[in-house]
C-alpha cells in the first residue's frame, strides 16, 4: 500500500506509479491526487484526471472512489479528489465520514482479505507468585534422575512455563486511547452533526457553529490533558519506581522498520524483513576471509584436534544451590526473556526444591562438559544504528535474547574462568575492558597523561587508534580454544567453552514474526556474560614493544610512542605496526579501516595527517 499526495499544480508522472506497481503484484495506491474525471467526479475533469483515467484503463487497474465529495471548498463546488487505485486487490465498499475539522473528509476503504489482523487490545497480566511456588513445590522433584541433559533442560523449562501460565490471570482492556469526559464527547457529536449539515446545505450559520465548537472542544481537551497530567505527576513516587517507569515510557523510541534492501532483494512483509536480517547475520557470523595465515591455521587446528582426541579431565568443582541462588538474586527484574519466555522474576520465586533441581542440571553439565542445545538458541531483535540508512539490513545492530537459565550457567562458568585467569595473571594490565575496577575513563586518562607528559618534556608523540571490525561476531573459535590450551585452563572449561561456541543458532524477530533458523559459524553471542571475557582471553597476547604504550578497552586499542626525534619515533611505531600486522593475520582479526586514526603531536602542537 502506498499513500500519495499530488500538488494541485504540475502534471502526474505515471512512470512513478508504474515503478511502485512493479514491487508487488498486489498494490493499492490511495491519497489526494488532486485529479478530477467523470469516472469518479461526475461533470468535472482536469488534465491529471485524464492522465490517471487513461493509465488505469491501460494497466487494468481498478479505480476506487466514494460517491460523496471528499473535499469542500467555500469558494468552489465540492469535489471527489481523494481516491484509490487497486491492482489485484478485492474491495467491497468505500465511503466518507464527517469526523474531522479539515476541508477533506476521511475516506474509508473496505477490503476483502484473508489476513487475520490481531485486535488492538491491551493485555494486563497478574501472576500469583505464592501459587506459582506452591505448584512447583508439589510437582518438581528436588533430586531428579538425569539421563539426558537436553531433555532434562526442556522438562525443567516446561514445568516453569506451565506453573507461570497456571498462576497468571489475564484481563483485556479495550481502551487504548485517552478517555474523554462525557461532556466533550457530546460536543464532538454536536460538532459532527453541524458539519454534516454544512456540507449538505452550505448554510453559513452551520459553518460558524462548527468553528465555535471546534475552538471550544480544543480548549476543553487541552484542559482535560493538563488535569490528567498534573494528577499523574502528583501520584509519582521515587520508591515504587513509578517515576522511572514514566520516564522510560516517555523517552522510549519505537522502531518502525521500512521496506529493506536485503541480500535476496526487497523485503516488505515482517517475515521477509526477518529473513533479510537473518541472511545478513549469517554472513556476519563467519570467520574473516582475510587476513589469515595458512601455517597458523594448520598449527591451531592440529593442536586443537590432538587435544580433543586425547581429552581427559578430572571431576570439576561443582556448583551449589547457594551459588545458584546468589546469581539469581542479582538478576535484573525487567530484562526481556529468551526463547523459553521465562522471565527473571519467575526464577527469583523458585522454591528450594526447584533450585536444587536446577543445580543438579548445572552440575551434570559441568561433569559432562556439555552446554545444552536449548541454551544455544537466541531470539534476535534488530535496532537501527544511528545516522545510517535504515533501508539496508546491514545498518541494524542485533540484540540477542538468551534463556535466563543459560545465563546463570554462563555466570557459573565465568566465575571459574576468572579464578584461573587471576591465578595465572593472563589478562594484561593494559586491557581495561569488562574488568572489575576498570573503565573507559581509566584508559582515556592514561592516554591523555602520556600525551601531556610528552608535551611537557618536549617529546614527539606518535599514536595509532585502532578498532577491530566486528570483533565479537568474527572471533575465531579454534583460535580461542588454542589459546585456552596454551594458558593451561582446566580441561572441563576448555571443553565446555568449545561446546558453548559451536552449533549456535538464532531466529530474528520482527514484531511478532520470526525468521527461519540461522546458524553462527564464528564469534561469541551478543548478550552473553561470557563473550567479553572470552574476547579478553583471545587477545591476551596483544603485541607489545618496550617503547610503545598500549591502551586497550575490549576491541578498541591505542598505541602511543614518544621520542625527541620525529623520524625515529615514526620508525618505532612502524616497527610495532609490522609486529601488530603479523599478530592480526595469525589470529584472523580484521581492522575497521574507516575508524583507524593516526596522531602526531609535539612541541605544543597537534598534527593529524590527512
């Protein structure tokens, strides 16, 4: 469907209309064409009307127009200029209504379609958490026998979902708009009655009455809105989150996805858009084709294959209900659920036997070095990147929604990874990304101090600022496993992480429609607590140089070197960049050239080369 407006002056270009029709064999064009023809406006025609009539006949397109005028002009007769053109569209009725104060009447088109449009209703759900706990207490075994981990995870999720559904009552509110007082509604009815009389008779007294009622209604609605707003503000309370909720509701931006240019062509429907996003993400979640080193790939794959061919592990340190409950308590209440649709708040109301049941599942996963298949599925929603053309699917950022039970297990694994990293001190101090007690501010201050000290000491400073291209999406799985082996991580952690990264899938959601399943061949899942720390491990051996200072924050990096001689200082940086280039090639890491920035400074002046 396309809404069209044509200025009264100028000729209609049917080539533009044909271009719209070529996108879809079922098309409906409607709007104010400012065109008159005896086919829809008896007794009156103009040039644009003749053009449209001839075009409709030649293209076998139906002309849909109401029987009553749509435009009222006090200096000229009423006309029908708000019309529609339908190609392969079944229509049953079209009529106008006297509802607005405009000089155009709204036109309503009725169509025959097999689409099931959901009603616009507000669903209000209330969960009885006491009942929820009782259901789980009596129905969930605290010490289950687990023969199949994937089936045990599915059964646990089903029991939680069933308990939520049984404990939740639903109420439908059909009022989604501002409820006006009865006196304003009566004035609206009176105004519409006088407007209809004016359209039919052109009696000036009726027009004056309409204008007076419009002014009165506008004043009364504004006063009603102000009263409602003041009452709402006076009811806000900082302690019950009502102030925060109002702020979030006011500032929240709703994303409307336009027709997309995807890898397979134009996408119009929600399913086509979801498929376009899925195809784009599948291309993204692949290892970088360049740079690469055949020798390094062979070395990495040989070591990883040999390691798993001779895999052997001791019993890992198990988790406990106390650790699991502690992680659950820290979960935010308002996070969107993953594919299993179990919200965080539900896990906070789990009875002790359910916590024990979940703990046993986690321990069996640790013993078997297994990450369940259901926990490797993500629902992905796409958010538009700022200042980008949103008609292209690659200009959206994916947000992955993961199952909360999976996130708890990830946190259990992360605690053990952090313990090992701390014991061997493998994360370099230059890396401030996603580490406790570190932030972007620390690296900014550090880089600024280095440059300022160079100014004070009359030294030249040469810097290079780098951004890794899709760092988390393109991370080489075998490369990470190789480094974990070299860092002597416990065997169970290496095997679990290897299992966690492989065979991950996702589905893209657009409104209430999902794409087919997509597959991830590289990278770490966005939204996972493990992803940032795994990237720090993957880049733990970032190149260093005795005269080059590096500042790292996740995938952003800066390298600074100083000297009394600019030529020598540049040469030092070039030596470091040669070393860095080899490291990037070995580990299949691509640099975002558009965000690469060199910096030269010295003698109190800063020079950035063109």
